[in-house]
């Protein structure tokens, strides 16, 4: 039997996700390349091209990029993650199975 706290935590996360307009449908995932402002899955989409079709950044202006915000994961060990971006919310993971939702524009932690 699953631990009641884990069940409640999962239900709470599901409630937050539903309140944010999710879940991401199969149709959205299938057509992820039509949403260049989102990064809906690992590699960006089922074609695994791993690049965005956005064109605001190019070889002439890339030198002007500056960090707008940083996220401190506060993990005692090194970790790497592939952030997903859905409708302005960045989702990322950290050991031991923590999931973060960040405002993609500001880096503000919305929930863990």
C-alpha cells in the first residue's frame, strides 16, 4: 500500500497542475514544433531536433545576451536536468525527486 503522505502530495501536485491549465495533451506533444515558445519534452519534440525555431537571437546579437536570473538548486550533489517550459512556467527536477515550477520570466519559485 502506498504511503498516505505520498498520495496526498501527488494529489496536491496534480491539483496545482490542473489549476495552471495543464495537462499537456498528446496533440500538443505531437505538434510541439508549432509552439516555439514552449519546450514541451526532452529534445523539444518527437523529432528530437533539440533546437528552437525562435529567431530573436542570431549570430549578430548573441554577444549582447546577459543572465536575467539564476536558479540555486541547493543540492549537496551535482545534478543536471532538462527543463521543460509550458506556457511561461519552467519545470525542472533535482535529486531526490524534487520537482520545481518556476516563473520562466523571473525565476520565482512557484511551487516545489
